[in-house]
């Protein structure tokens, strides 16, 4: 019986590890993914700012610095560090003509999504919700297998491996379908941005959201036209704004 339980545990961990690996390799935050290859300014937790071209991977972000020094050509931000980034800015005036044209096209599609885009988004939300539910179920099954393992040195090692897979399963579920935010996509909103000592209001178009970030575009911040990615730990979509398109003219 013990041998059979051990074999079930091994097979379960192998299957879970395969699915979680596939999910993790596709789990770049969708807000972060929107700025791939764009010239951005990243604010680090210590207040330092770095400007460069962003290349996100599932393990973190690489920034090719716009103004490198003799010994610093890039900036690497690892996955655990991304969660505590205070802000990512994409200043319009710093974009090339081609990048700005792409930004405007994407903004137009955000304001006025066609039928295909709406269908794809609804299907994507359904798939991501299903994916998170599947990982939660997988995590529960792994827990059941783990609790059924007998004590022993070999089993203790196996339990440690199962714990590792369970933790990876939890970290792989980073989507966040929220009906309240979903219907505000493409609309001008008021975002409350909580900084260290004060609170600011930012008005812009809600482009995207995830479990960790919100993406606001076509905004004015510190007197400049900018797109922003803000952590949800510091930023909240609070109001639907009036039509303030004239403020960007």
C-alpha cells in the first residue's frame, strides 16, 4: 500500500509540475507585457529611476538602459521584485514616431473595441478564470496525496517536493477577473494613487488590469502626458470620470 501511495505521489507531482511549468512560462503580467520593447521609466522602491527599453520575461524584467554608464548597461528586475515597483511610466514625449503611432492605434482599439476584440477578451477572461480554478483544484489534489503519504525518510523528501510544487501552483495564479473593473476598460477613470506621504488623483483611460497592477493610459501626471502601470497595493480605480478628452488637447 505504501509503495502504491508513493507511486501515486510521484506521478501526481510530475503531472502537476508539467502543467505549472507551462503556466509559469506564459504568466508574464498582462499589464507589464503591454510595454514590451517600449521606452519606459521605472521607479525602484528606493526612489531611484531608470529609463530604458523594457523586455519582460516570466522570470522578471530586463531594462536596456537609455543612458548606460561605463559599467551599467542593463537593469535586471527579478520576479519577486516586480511586485514592489512603485510605478512604471511611459512618457509620450520620449516615444519615437513609430512607437507613438502604435500607442495611438492601441488606444483607439481600447476606446472602441471591435466585435472580434470583445469576443477574444471574453474568451480570454473565461480561460484565465478556468486556469486559476484548475490550479486551485490541482493544489487541493496534491494536498490530499501529501496527507496520505506515510512517515519515513523517503516520504519526507517526497513531501518537501510536493510542498514546492504547491507553492509554485499558488504563485502561478496571477489573473484577476473583476466585473467592476472589466466594464470600465476603455473608459476614463479617476485613480487614487497612494504614495509614501500623500495621495494623488490620476485621470486616464483604464487600459488593463491584473491581480497586481492596473494600467492607465492617456493620462497627465506631473504635467506630462504619460501612460502608467501602478501596483494595486498603491493604486485604486475609484471613479468613472467625466469626458475630459479636451484636457489632452
